[in-house]
C-alpha cells in the first residue's frame, strides 16, 4: 500500500505527503487553510485572486491575500485572461510573500469564464501558452497550474495543455477530472489524468470526487499521480487529510475524530473565523461551515440537519454559536443545558 516513490516537489519545496487542499473561492480562507494544514494537508492553496490589481483594494481581495502567520510554502492562486496582467499579478504576489504562484485554468463559474478566464482559457491553446510563459518569466518562485480535462466532451485537450505547461516551465499540474461544461455534475473521470501523467514528467495532482482514504489510494494507483488534491471532500471534514495520509502510509484506516475532538475543532474554526472577519461577518460565514460539518456527522439524518442549521443560522453572536457547539456534543443526559431544553441537544 505504501507508495515508494519520492514525495512530490514543487521547485525547492518538497511536500511532506501526497494530500493537497484545493483552492476554493469562499472556502479556503486563512482560517480554513490553517486548520487543514494542522490536520495533515501537505500543501494548501489560497482562494482565487483576480489578476487585476485595481480590484485588490476591496476587503474581500485583501482577506484572500492575507497569509500572515501561515507556514510555508504559501501558494497563491491568480486568475485572469491577459498574459501581461497575470504576469504583473504574479510579481506583486511574490513580492508580498507568495512562495508558489498557481494559475487558475479550471474554474467553471460563469462569471469567471465570461471574462475569458478560468477553464474558458482551455479553448485557446495559443493564449494558454502565452500566459504560462509570461507568468513563469515574471517570477523566481515556482509556478503551478490547475486545469480541467478540457472545455467540453468534444474538446478534451488536457494532454496538449499539460505538454504546453511543461514546455513553459510550469513546476506542477493539478487536473480536475471533469471538463468545464460538467461543472461539478456527474462523476469525475481519471483516464485523462492518467494520460496526462504519462505525457509529462512534472508532478501531477489528481482532483475530483476524492472523498475517502480508500478513494484516494485507488485514484493514485489508477492514474499514477503524485498526489491527490481534495476540494469539496474537505468541507466539514478537515480530518480527511490526516485519514488519507495514515491510510497511504499504513494501509489501514485511523480512528475517526471523537466527539471531544470534533467539538474542539469546531470551536477553534469558529473562533478563527470571528477573529479573521470580525464578529458580524464571522458569524455569518460560520453558518455555511457549520452546515458542512453537520452533513459530515453521521449522527444526523437530513431532517435533523435542516433543523440544526435553521437554529444555528438564527444565531447572531459568537457566544451563541459557541454555546450551540457545546450543546451539540453534550451528552443527552445532561439536562442542565439551556440549549438542550430548547431541543437543540443532539448527542
């Protein structure tokens, strides 16, 4: 079960394992990146940042570019459709401490693709080559690339784009096993990722529908990829990195987090959100994360999850959210909780 190959390396950065947190807009902010790294992610990639510096003054952009207190290597993802602008964005981010620049050519969102960015770039291989060469030439730090298998089923050009990337000096390539028109529907396919791995010598990271240690091992074995990149599988389940790493190293599953650890992680995550965004926004951003945590908790069926989410979403203060988490993991026999008397206790 153990993979005897050397661990993947991006430039001078040797990764400690084969599990990477995918960049996800609105999800992989600094609090979530720090949590996932603490729980075993070998590399974390920040939220997509626009390549237009004129938009960096917004609060959202400033927060997306905030990597204070994070251990290296710090990877920043940039998105855009203009080679010169992307090169300048790479230079500015490297000057601010980015140790890896990642280029987004995988995002399927309409608002990104309508600006000829993200996965829309895959339709124009000449532009892809221009962008990659310009960004690589602009910075001394390693540059990586994230793509999909193509724009549509009739344009599955992932192998050609991968060869362009290697020729341009890209140091590692992450591939989501869907074309753009699939968005996140259907099932990811790994044949294209396997073909890309055979076509290039740079590290290849397999992405798409990897939601368990066993699935991670199967995908690595099938594709020959150097690492797996976890996106939606980490939402509400940051322990997946530790679990996959343990399975890849030892060939068996580790114990899932107990109630005490789940409570501690939720508390810490919420507190980090409140500190990072401020109480008002932090409380609101915490709501989507709590929904994902509930969805990954086997104690709750769909109906109970809806009830708990509705209760949590009505809370307006950080202390109310902390009390909710306390009660969520309090034994049902403990009737002293004021939350339990309102039917919120679920343990």
